[in-house]
């Protein structure tokens, strides 16, 4: 698992590429999931970025003084697109509306296609030509598809995998201003980041977002948290929630919902049933991805639902 | 399947309780899912509303001149709470975070509990006392949990079931201002409505919303639509989408996403892959329920994503 | 739901076609699922037997004196093939290895094909020509794909649906000598039978078995049973078990396994955990179908595992 | 990942513990999944073998001359129980009929219990005392729960995980006389074996088999195979099939069924639909486990179904 391009393709198993202090702001450059090599509608995704050389990660960044077992807060301070275009694909045996390696079928394969999404001049929206009709348009809604730490129990996982260590979550809430809470499994935490998205719908259904390179600024803090911390948590300006990872979607949802109920219970004094009632009447379920080796679901509640201060992990 | 209380408990198999003309506004009273009999925290949900006498439906309303095969648009013009309180429960063998009849386990059963949610004076929020701690609060966000027509192929289904005929969808978007599109399976369509909710989180995870009676005004129109119409569609002020019904969630999601892709393709001229790309980068996935005999998912896109006029069914 | 062909297409909603006494042997003729109209490799399955006119059922047979709530034992005494050939198909949007209505995709559709399976002279095996290579051969292993009673709670279901009322189970153990135990939901039980199979692999994966007409002899007894009876039970010469119905397979499996554990516990005095241990170390899991609207799983144990007499329901 | 006990807890990442030649018979001792430390009904499974120190593996055994990309045949020549007792447990948050880490719930936890299964004098059956009633009995049916090679793409996985590299499959067919075919992902293949079972029902539903130590003899051959080889294959005296791994069960089943169809097609000249028809009418579906991080399903056909010689990989 050499590091000669400056990018790596696994979570775990590397010496740190750099070291930062808790609370220190630092900059990273992240490549798109095709390593910047898929540059036109005529490109061949599986040739320019053959599996498993997809989703290059920047890192790992060692966080000074963090011990295995600590919880860290990864704050995304800013994300600046590094190019004026992003790229998206549909490929055979991939995506929600195709057979896949884990849900194969005997039908003829889905066609492959590439879309180049170009920024409008004000960089607030993107547009892509289509083969069949009018151009497509969408707002710029940046976030990191992949942020994770070295996995627990000495496992080494491919960069396309999500898990309790974070990883390829593809949850659209992970944009500028958001905080991702993760349990460090090794001293120094060993943070990896990549797979930036210029925009993505819920579920990343066709298999890719609008994939783009970024220059970003991050900060990592060591935080106190409740004993119930097990799965990643995400906090935005207005919402706070837990990420579940699993297959099928029902499994990921149960993980996230149970995690949120237990967390609310731990921080408010409500017992589990009362916290469950609160979640049931007020929670938002966001589907992150339904195309990775495991799926991801964020269950969150409005921070104003709880008394001030009670939601910080 | 008599109708002596004025309420029924099935989709299909009844003579109409009334007849309206397409385009005619009409009023309905709908009971809560416990028939208004669960009125205090000490109440016994399974005694006051024993299965299958839950979810009483108002109807069926015959729509004059509608033929089997036509598509109707059910417009929710207004919903006025008929009481100053709603009710929610957690019961054994029910809800996402318990074993259920279809996913049983051998653990000791979950406890039963009832919450009475009372409106604030301005009727813009509700509050419920808890056994264990501070009161719970949430905004008033009304919608109908159950709207459906007589099922296809001569089936008669219990009122707790969702399907391609609509039914117990529990999709929070179905509030005032929304339109639900359904295929009529019998002449006159035979519309049923009930199961009003004063508020509900995504998924109705604990098994009930804040259940409440309503006085509501509806209008049903007969509409032209594309040949691809198969599953219910929902249109709100800003979004338009397709509802999928199935288990597990993945199944419901595939139904909804495929339906939306095909619909966009049929109405815009984009081929399936270009429509898929649009959906993948811009769609919102809303989980309706994960507690009924089948689950429901709404996949929708912003109406401004498409050219004017192209989204009306 | 007229009955002018002598066959019906629903469970529930019919006047009895005949009445028998408990313990009385009686004969039935059952058509194949294509009503005998798909007779050559060039046939068009969806034209000769368009949905929902598939899976014609013989019945309903009223069982004299049986009351709603009683358990009946349906004994398959003999099955004689009514023709010297059976038929099987693969069709678009159907079967485990294709997208389906409930798990749609955007790939090009699977091709349609028909196989005519002809009996060997001794009627102990069947053989089918193929388009691409050598003929296929298999043993004759007859059973009824569909046996059920009128559903509970006044529902009427299509004949292709399995449920707690039995129905389109497609469990290969239901051949001559087997007994299917079902709860009567209406007085007289109203028994339906059809969808005979000359052979089928586990899961009926491509969507049909070797479909064939039968002349069969049955007997229905009213039996005493334990209070835990909820889902169908199947008893053969050597095994006894519980059928679970649901989606995904995990759901059907949990239903069946829990049912078997509770039954063993009720009949042996073992507590639930000890019964669970017995099941876990000795049970056989048989996948019935993975292609109907719900899937079916039989979890059974060897009758010699339990003390004599303790396994009869 | 030190190796000081002679046992390891991962697939991948180790120097070989020994080297053998293809075709050479060699002996291994394998510990039970609790490292032999759970010796009485009063034992504490989670104390004597705390996660992740469960399922100790013997190996890795390097196979001389095998290159990454080759397929190996692991032949189980004999298995001799190393003790006169085995052990089984039920634990909280584990097993099919309990909430688990990936399908959590809010019910009170399932109780913990230990069963010691002792061999009859002839070693052909085992018996366990129960807390609640009569003793349990079952036949001795030995197999290895876990056989695997170093994973692909540089991943390191915990020993409790199954995958395309084999691993914690828990498929009861893997007993004496069986052959497991695996793709080598690294030079030398690096074979791991452990988790022997004295008996297990389909699915290993309660979470453990009758866990026991073994002295076993193995042989590994390098074999030619078709290009379609992707997932593990198992061959016994009478059956030959493909193992699928995934969640939910439906996913594992689709993997296995598709693999078998493609293999038959590659080896017989039947096209995919004709091979699918053969599988659909004759296949056996065996559920391996439904309790590990991924589930396993073996879909197999009788070797006499195919012409002689055509089934060898």
C-alpha cells in the first residue's frame, strides 16, 4: 500500500502522511474519484480508473495526542472546487437501478455513459449536456463523500467501503459547516478524506455524484462524549444525528435510529421510550447512499428540539 | 363489511357512501386511528381499538363518471383538527425498533406506552408530557396517513395496508395543498380517506404518528396522464414524485426511483439514462413508513428542475 | 368473481363449489397455472394466460362443521398427473434473476422462453429440449404449489399470493403423503387448491416450476392444536415444521423459525431458549419460493428429534 | 497481529505459519471458536473469549507455487474431534431471533445460556442437558465453519467475516470428503482454517454451532477452472454448487444462483436461459449462516444432473 502518488486506496495500514494538532486548521487537496482522469463524455471510466484504484484518499492525517478510544470531531471549514467541471457516470453492474455484483441478474447489461457537469460562471450551479435532449441543471451543493479513520480491530478496508469508522458514507450533509464525529481506533486516529462531490441527490442512486476535486480546510478536535457513542454522528447548523451503515436499507436505518434514541436518552434524561417517541414524531431520515458495499442512513433531529447544550457530543 | 358506524376497515368491497362530481369540493370528517377512544396516558390501545378495527376509513366516495383505468387527482384543500389533542403509542411487537409479526424475535417484549399530545393555544405546535423527563414539543404538520381507492383485480385489503392503490402510505407530504394521483381500478374509483396525523417524523418509526381527527375539504379531478403511470404520485407546491411500496425499504425505493425516471423520460424526451442522471443528482428520498405491512418511499424532484409544464401528470 | 369455468382466481369471496365432511376422502382436478393453454415452445405465456388469470384454483371446498378459528389438516393422499407433459417459462420482469415489478431496474429486459417437459415412459422422470444444447432431465417430484383457505379479516387475495392462510406457497414438501395445517378464518374453512408441479427446485427461481395438471385425492380433518398456532405447518413422513411468509427472505425465515421454537416449547415443556438451541443445531431450512409477491420458507426438524407423539399438532 | 498462541484472528496480513506443496496431505489442529475456554454451563462466553478474540484460525498455510489469480481446491480429507464435548451458546444481541448490532432494537435483551454437548460413547451422536426439560440429542455431523484465503485488494478482515475469499461461511456441506474451491488473491494463497463444528442446523440460527476442536487432514491442489470463477464453490460426493455471500439473504442467494447458472453455461454449452431453467427445476438451496456480518447461501445441483466430467471446475 505505497503512497507514491500522494493518494491511498484503503482505510488503515499506512504510516501518517502528516501530523496536525487538535484544534489546528489545515488544508487538504482531494482528487475526484476517477483521479481527475475522466475528462470527457467519450472517456472510459473503467479504463482510466480501474477497480480498486477508485476513490483516492488524502491522508492519513495523524492527530497529535489522540488515543485509541477517543472521539474526534472533524470540522469541515471550507471547500473550494479545484476545477470548473465535475463528472458523473452510469456503468454496467453498478447503481440502484441495475443488477450489481451483490445483486446480480441475467438481463443484458445497462449501457455506460459519462456526463461532464460544468459550473455556471458564478459557480452556484452546474449544467451537463445530454445525449437525448435538453441539458440538465442543478445547484452547487458541495460535500465530502468519504471521510474516515483507521478501522477497529486491525482491519484494513478498501476506500469504497463505509462503516463505523466513517469511510465512503456519501451523506450530503457533510458539507462546509458540518462536523463528523468518529471514534478513533488507533492512536492518532489516522484521518482519511476524499471523494468530494459538487452535488448529489439522496442515495447517489446512479452510482456517482457530480465528482470533483477540492481544496478544503479542516479542523479536528478531541471531544468528550457519552458512553453510548458507537456509530458516526453528524452535526450541521440546524440538525444533529447518527449515521447507520448496513444492508439492506432497513438495517442501516435501525442502526441510526437506535443510536439517536440512545444518545438522546443519555443526554436528556428521557428514558428510551420517551426518546423514541420524540424521534418518531420529529426525525428526518436522509438516505446517504444505496450503491456502496453497505448503505448509509442519517437519522437526525432539529437541534432546537432539545434544550440548549444537550446535543453536543 | 357493514358500515354502521359510518366508517369502514377495508379498501374495496363496499357500496359508495356518497357520490361527488369531478371538480366538486366536498367535506369529510375523519376519525383518528383509534376511533377517538384512546384519550389518556392510562388508556389501553389494544383494548379500545383491537386489531383489525384500527384505522377507520371515511368512504368510499364514488367519483361520478370516472372509469376503471382513469387516473384521478385527489387534492387536499384544507385540514382542520377536530380536537385539541392527538395521541401516539408504543406497543409490543410493533414499530421499527421492536420485533414484529413479520420480524419476530425471542426477546422479552417492549413495554406499552401512550402519549397525549395537546395543541398550544395558537394550534401551531403540540406538546406531550413524558413519564421520565421534560415534555416533548413539535410543530403542527398535518397530513393524511391513508388515502386510497378500491384495489385492482378484485382484491379487498385491510385499511392498514399500503399498495399501488394508495392506502396506508403515511407519507408526510400528503398535507394541505398536496395532490395524490391514483389509478382508478373500478368505475367511480371509490375513494377512502382517514388516519389523519397532526405530526409525524419520517418513517413513523415507533408505529404511530400524532394521531388526530380532522374536518377536511377535498376535490377529485380526472386527469390525463402518461402511459407509464403505475404507482401513486404526489405533487406539492415545490416537488413532484412517485411513491414506491414494498419490503424491504430497498424494494420500495427501487419502485419509486424507476417510476420517477420513466415518468421524466415520458414527459421530457430525455432517454432513460439521462433521466436517471437527473434523478441521481437532484432527487429527494422521503421515507414514509417503515412499520406497516409494506413500507413506503417517495422519490421526488424539484418542479423547477424541469421545464415549465413538463411535470404535470 | 364468477366461477363459470369451474376455476377461480382469488382466495376468499366465493360461495363453496362443494362440501365435504371432515375425514372424507375426495377427488379434485387441478389445472396447471396456464390453464392448460401453453402447449408448445412457441406459445406466448402472457397471451394465453394474461395476468391476473394465472394460477386457476379448484374450490372453494367447504368443510362441514369447521368453525372459524379451528385448525384443519389438509392431507394429500395421492397426485396423478393428468397429462404427459408439463410446462415452464422464463418471462421478462419475473423471477429471482431478473428485475421485477417490486424490484425494477433500467436494464434491457430478459428474453421470454418456454420449455415443454415430457414424461419418460415410466413417468418417473421428465425431459425438456433446449434451444442451445443438450436436453434437460429431472426426476418427477410432484406437489401442489398452492393450497389455502379464505383469508382472515375479510380480505380477498389474488391466487398468486401466499400468506398465513396458505396460498401460493410453492414449498416442494407439499407432495403425496404430506399434511398442511391451516387456521380456518371462516366457517367451513373454504379450501382452495391448484398450481400442481411435476417438479421444482428450491425457490422456484426462474418463476415457474414444471407446471402440470393433476387428478388428486385429499382429506381434511379438524385437529386440536396448541394456542401458538399462527402460520401454516407442514408435516411429512420424516419432518415437521412451520412455514414463514414475507419479504425479504430474512423476514420469512424469522417467522418460520420463531414459530417452530414456540411450537416445540409449547409441546415439549422446553423453555424458549432450550427449544431455540434444539432448532439451531438440527433444523432444515427449505426455501419455497423467491418469486411470488411474498417469499416462503419452511423451517423443520426431524420427527425423531422429539419424543413420540409430541409433534402432532 | 502477532501469532504467539499459534492462532490468528484475521484473514490477510500475516507471514505464513507453514508451507505445503500442492497435492501434499497435511495435518492441522483447530481450536473451537472460544479457544477451548468455555467448558461448562456456568461459563461466561464474553469473558473467556471477548470479541474480537473469537474464532481463532490456524494458519496461514502457504501453498507452494500458487500464484495470485490461481484457483485452489481445498480438500477436507478427515476430521477427528479433539475433545469429547462441544459447546454452544445463546448471547444477547446475537443470532437470528434477537436484535443484533446491525439490526438493533429497544427491547430488553435476550438472556445468555451455555450448552455443553457431550459425545455418546460411539461418537456418532451428541447430547446436551437443558435447564428446562429433557436432554437434547443430535447426530454428529462435522464440518469446518471457517476456511478462507487472504482477501483481495489488500484488505485485512476479521476472522468472523465471510466473503469471496471464503472465511466464516458456516456451510454444513464443508465436512470430510468435501472440496472448497477458492481464488488465490496473493502468491501462496495463504490458507486459514478453524471454527470446527460437531453439528449445526441450517443457518446456525442461534449464533453458534456445536463448537469443537479438531485434528484434521487437508490437501490443497491448484486447479484449472473457467473464467467465470468468482465466488467460492463447494463439491461433495453428490452435489456441486456456488456459495453466495451478502445481506439480506436475497442478496447472497442471487450471487450463488447467478454463479451456478454461469458456471453451468460455461461448462455445458447451454446458454444462460437454458442453464437457468435447469437450476430452477433441480437446485438445492442450503442456508449456511444468518448470523455473521454477511450471510451465506449454497446453491447446488446434483452431479448426475450434468454429463460426466462437466462439473469439475
